[in-house]
């Protein structure tokens, strides 16, 4: 009887490094000691990826979860027969590849929501390719949110002890600033608190970043700290949540690394992504909060400039799977 979690790995954009980092991860025997992984994607693309890394691993094409081999160390590919890989060029944006990558994501969400699999780890998609294919949701989290109909979600990046939940992710900076409201900040603090308690932190310490330089210098550089972020933090504290802020963004992330906080909340995409990637880009992982299933991801893009060359680094994919297995097995984040 197989008691290891069944984990779906979506292949990502077939013109990028997704298939390669998946292939490099799945030749590591330690993965199979922890879970039963399988790929949702294109069989030919995965065969080419294994060829790139000079691996002769056995690849099996399956048409359902029931066919997945839980005993042997083969790589099973759930192929939806939705892509002609011969028409795809490495490093080139195409609507065909974008369309297929979204359909693989939706299939994974369907399997996870119905309980047929225990977790999802995703390789990178190309947002331009998805848009060309007519999909308006920008990113995995937004696709899964639309699919499942949940109202409150968040992206958290983590690299070692540095963990950053984002108030907004795929918004232009001009628009992201409009989302810095008392209600939105409080909602993200509450969501973060609830998930961290579930993940093994009895009383999570949350550092909330400021939006403006120097936390606005008493209103000289903006007023969001005084009118929106500060009141949201006070609201959270009145609810018994250990939240602190607003803290200048050039300070709060180092404080998290030094152990003062268990997690930080960033106000927009780059404010949170930059410290994570500078701290430990190679091992950084993305985790979603709010979805009705476990979804982790690599913390990098499709890297079209090196696609098809066999030189992509797979460590983030490995860490993504390890994190997903930890959340399935004991509902704890690494380091909790």
C-alpha cells in the first residue's frame, strides 16, 4: 500500500526551462522516498528534457491518476494531448504553449480540489504566452483563485527563515499603491496569522512593511503609514495577533532574517521579491495561502535565454517539492 502523498508537477511553458528543471529534479532518488510525483504536461517535451541532461530514465505516458505507477521509479506524464511539441521553439513565446500550460494548471487544480492528489508544485509559465492564448489571469495563483472561487489568497515567498507574504503581486506599481488600504492590509495580516498557526507557529510574529521610504518620515513622504497600514496593524493587535508595523522596508526584512519576526508582509511585488532573491535566490520557493489545496512553486521564470541548453538550476524546484511534502505530511513549514 502506498502511503506517500501523490504530488502533481505542472510542466510550465514548454519553450522555457520548466521541463528541464522538472527532469533534473526527478532523477534524484530522494524525491521518491518522500512522495509519488508525476508530471502534468507533454510527454515529448519531457523526453527532450531528459535527453538534454543525458538521462535515460523511463518515461510513461498516462491518461489518468489511476494509472500512475506508485512503486517503480519511473516518470509518469499525464498528457492531455493538447500540444504539438514539434511546433514549439525554445525561447520563443507562443500562444500554443501558453494555452497548454494553463490547461495543465487547471487539470492540477481539478485533481487537487477533488482530493485525487495531495499537493501541486508548479514550474514557470510565461505570462505573455498565456495572454496571447486569451487567458487574462496573470499567474498561477490567480488562475487557481478563479478556478476555485476563493475570495482571499496571497503569495508567500520563502528562503530559509526569511518569509514574505505579499499584499499584491501582479499589479503595476502605480495600481499596487491603491491596494494599500486598511481593510486589505488587515485581511492579509489575518490570513497570514491563520496559516502560520496551522503551519506550526502557535503565536506567529508578523512584521508589516511600510509603503513609503522611511515609513513616510512622519507624513513628509506620504500618509499611507498613518492612515492605512498603522490602523490595520492596531486592528490586528486588538484581535490578539502579534503584528508590528509599519516598519521601513529597508529594515523589516533583515529583522526577519535575524529572528525578530516569523514572517513579513510586503506591500507590493518587488518590495518582497527583491530581498528574498538577494538573500537566497537558488533556494527560494513560493507558497500560496488561501487556496483549498497545497500549491508550491519555483521562484523563477521561464528563462527563455537559456532554455534548451541543459544548464538551468533545478534547486528551487527541488525545494518546492520538499516544502509541499512537508505541508502534506505534518502541516508544517520548514523551520517552524
